C-alpha cells in the first residue's frame, strides 16, 4: 500500500522545465475550400490539442521537439503532418472519406496512436454508431462489435461478455473492467451494474478484447473505456427530447451545454420508464450527468464528472423450455409472489488532471468515489447493501529518442478500497423479514503498471509492458442466524505479474499487421467469494491464462473498403463458472461459483465495411454496407464436477457463430436510414451441453430526418423498429440454471418514435 501512495505523491509534485513553439493555421475542405469548424488538432505523443474556430483557424503552443500533429474531423480523412522547423501559418486541406482504421486514434493500451499502429484487438463505437439505434439501450450498438456480446436478461438487467467471459456473470458485469472518462467504474462487490448508464450520456466506447494486463491490471475478459458525451466546441445550447414506444416505453431528456476555448460543461438529465415485454418486468430510471473539462493553460486539462442514477426494475425470472414455448411473456410464479426486483441508487464521482510538463514528460492522475444503496428482494432472500468505494489512478509518461528510435515509457499505479455493509433478510413478498446475515466486507486492490514503446526501423512498433497486482478481502460477520457463527475471515492473494508484448508492422498507409502475447489474471469477486448461500468460498482460485493474438488491418480502393481481421487463442486455467442451487424457502435458488479446470478459447473476429458513397456535399452523402463476424471455438478441458466429466464440451453461454450486418444511408438534406441484422447460432445453456438456446435472426432499423431550422434550431425526428419479424428468442439466458429455467425471453416486435430539439444560444 505504501508504495502506491508514494508513487501517487511523486507524480503530483514532479516538475520539469518547459519549452514551447507556436503554430497556427487554417483547416478547410479540400474540394470546396470552405473552413472546417471543430476540426481537432492534437500534438503527437501528448495530451495537448485544440479545435478550429468559426473561421476554421487554430493556434497552439507545441513543445519543442515534437515532430508532428494529428488533424481529424468526422467524415474527413485523418491527416498527420510533420511540423515545420520554422513557425509559419499552415493551410491544411482535408478530403472527405470513409473513416479508415488508420485514421482512428485510440486511447487503448495508453498509446494515443492510430488504430493501424496498435498491437491488439480493439472495438470502437463513436456517437454516430451509438445513435444508429434507439437511445433507450446500448445493447444493439455493443453487439455490432465482433467478440462482444451484450445481453438483456430482463428489462434493465444486462450482462457484457467479451470472448466468453459471461460464465461468471449471472447479472451485471464481472471479469470485464470498465472506465468512465479514464476513471475506474467499480462497485464495492466488484460487480459493475451497467444498467446505471444511459445510452445518450455516452459519446464514445473503446473495447479492448482479452487480457490487457500491461496497463489495466488484473483481468482476463477485457476492458471497456467509456467517454461521456461532450459539448461541441464554441457552442452553447439547450437540448430536449422525447421518445415513446411499444410495451409502455416513455423517455424524456433535457440537456444544457457550453464550450469555450477555456472550458466545456454538460448537464444532462434522462428519465426512462417501461412497462416491459414480460409480466413482472417494469423499469423506471433517472440519470443525471454533470461533466466538464477546464483548460487552465495549454499544458493542462482538468476534467470531472458526477453521474447519479436512480434505478428500479422488476425481475420476471427464468422459464423452462415448456413455459417459454407456451407463453414467453409470462413470469415465474415465485418471482411474482416474492415481488422480485432491484432498486439501486448510486453516484459516481471522478476528477482527472492531465499535465504536459515539457516535450518529454507528462502526467495524468484521477481520483474517484462511488456510493450506492442496493435493495433486492429475490426468490431466496431479501438483500440490502450499502456500498462505498474510492481510489485513484496515475500514470507518468516520458517520451524521448534513443538514438534514432522514438521511444515512450509509461509508469503508473491504480489503487482502490471499498466497504460494503450487506444484510440478508427473509423475503416476505417483497418486504424484509427476519435478519439472517449481517456482513461487513472490506476490499483492497491495487496494481503498478509499466510500459515501453519503440518505433523501430522498418516501420515496426514494439510494446513491452507488465503489471503487478494485489488483492485482499476481509469479511466481518456480525450476525448469522443460520449457523450462529460470528467470525472474521480473510481472503488474500499473493502479488501476481501480468506481462504483455506486442509488435506492429506498418507496411503502408493501406495495411498493417500486429501480433501480441499477453497473460491474464482475474481474482474472484466479493459476490463469488461470499455467495448468497451464507458460505465463504475461501477455496475459490483466481483465473489465469495466456493469450496469443495476430491480425491485419487496412483499406482498399481509396479507403472505400475497410477491414480488420483478428485470430486468437486464449488458454485459461482455473476457469470460474456459475450455477444455481436450491436455497431458502420453497423454490428459492441462489448462485454459487467454482473452478472448472481449464478452457481452450480459439476464435476469429472480422469487421468489414464498404462505402459506395461518402460525399457530404452530394445529394446522397453516405451509402455504406458493413458487417462483423465472430467465430468461437471454446471448449472445456479437464473439467469434472462430482462424477460428471465435461471435458471437451462447448463453453457454456457462447455461440459458435455471430454475424451482424447493416446498411447506413444519409442525404445532404438530412434524411437518414440505418438498418441492422443479427444472426446468432445456438447457445449451450449448461456445462453438460444437454440444453441449448435456439439460433435466431433479427432485423431492426432507425430512420428519420435531421434538419437545421433557421439559424438556431436543430431537429431530429425519427422512428424505428426492433425485431421486425417478431422472432421468438432468448438473449440473456440463465446459465446452469436450477430446474432447467434457462430462458429469458427477449421482446417481440416493437416500435419507437422520437423527437430531439436543440436550441443554439451561441454557436461559432
């Protein structure tokens, strides 16, 4: 613990001399010569940047020794320019394009490089991708990424799986790390309730698939980096919206934002209610986001966010196949009798600071706090938790030249501490009865990470990194009505090292190849060590494994065709799986966890798009086809449970094939249409592979018109349909469910209609 605190203090007080040079210029459309407002200019290998004003002009102080800048804007080709030796006024012309992978700058692995120069499988969604769907959910957007599967078990109850990681997640998100504005998203019980997030508050998502131990610490599933929506440069506006849809969907939103050269502030409120497709599946959620960035000088950025959610949703429960086929909209009787639901109030607060000391040194540090109140009447008991967690993350980067080799070194640490007061009562039809358990759980987790990058001769880029992780649980059982045992229990894990090595070869601006080897380590969560059957699973071992990955990215035909192909093999030991067992009152169940030996996870992930038209000034400004395909050959190895041998069986919850495809069309006059289809093959529902969910093929669409009215009004009038052919399918299946109640029916055909209005108080 002391070494983490020492490192954080050292990063805060470190300072070095500063040298700067000034650059200025204008960014314009290559064809028309019109100035481009809001184009981003970023200094390579730094956090420094600015945007163009209403005349397309910019000015920026650049550290002496910087060799290039990035210039980018949505709908235009990315440009990387060498800086002139002498200061002069630059004119930069951007050509329209289909956004190629080389031009997408990503933050994953702390590289801040174009995707084509990144060694690793990364999925990216921007605001445009998210807005292809209903603003009521993130599910269809995330499911367009190969290797990523977001499931909805019931209204408001979500899981996210990256390459089969849902084995451990009966609800929420486990074995996947999430960050919001570079601040860790964490709940005290290590389960991230992703249902607290509203789709309209998210402006960008990066998904790192597989172990990323070099910079994000322990984990075998992957890492999701979220950024909240941000105001447009030079704009002050008020935004209101309304949405209505099938199954009682009602949604209202209001936002105020303002951005200047020195600051950007956004306040956004979302209200969403849904009666639900199934019985006992209503949902009610309020979300309030306050986020912003301050630019005290051209060397530093101060960012902050406060994210408050008030969430209520009912739990209909899993169905047997006979019940599911007879009436997929019914709820389990016991869930209705016990009024099973979840009520969650939570606030997440994060503050971050970036500082560019000089052309060589920079630091980014963030601190965060999470406070939540959790109520869950269920079939077995009534759980009430009070949670609090806090911590920080810091990294210092040194950029230099080792001879003729440009190099970058990063050293950082992340530390968190959480406290949970968890009480479990008898469930008297949705009201707490006799107290059965009263636990206090303290969790301390931290890691130190280091990474080195080098631009080698021959257009090779090498990365070497590692993290050292530690974890400790302390359980103080104050009341135990079942066994009358009052005790303090500890669960400690020895420090674990997770190394990673990656290599990229850039053959040309049109193609690059990458390969990496990384190890993963994932400790059991609080909910797994302390399941709801009143036990303490001290014998549960952490998962660990090694991932081999290779891929190629590029574009053809003047960047109209963009492709990304990845093949991987992940060998995982001590795989943690979940199953439900009977517990409590008649018919009640609970979830327990155990190690399942080893698994072999091989797969191929592909993303492909072709832009027939990408011309903002033409009548038809966009016409693009795209697709994403995932092949998963996941198998259990050496897995025995009691007298049953599941070795060689398919990994529970993972389909062999998933194919998504879509069409995007837009006109210069504001009309747009987005069509998306999804095919998912059969899914094994238990470790024995004796039950499967049926394959399904669904289609959805959103279309509308976005218009500028007069000088100050912007409108978006839209309508959409999901599951257009009214297919019956189960998306968020309960794995290894007791009584064979695996099926959680997804909604049938449903429509939605919405209107978004924006009033521009001030615009450049």
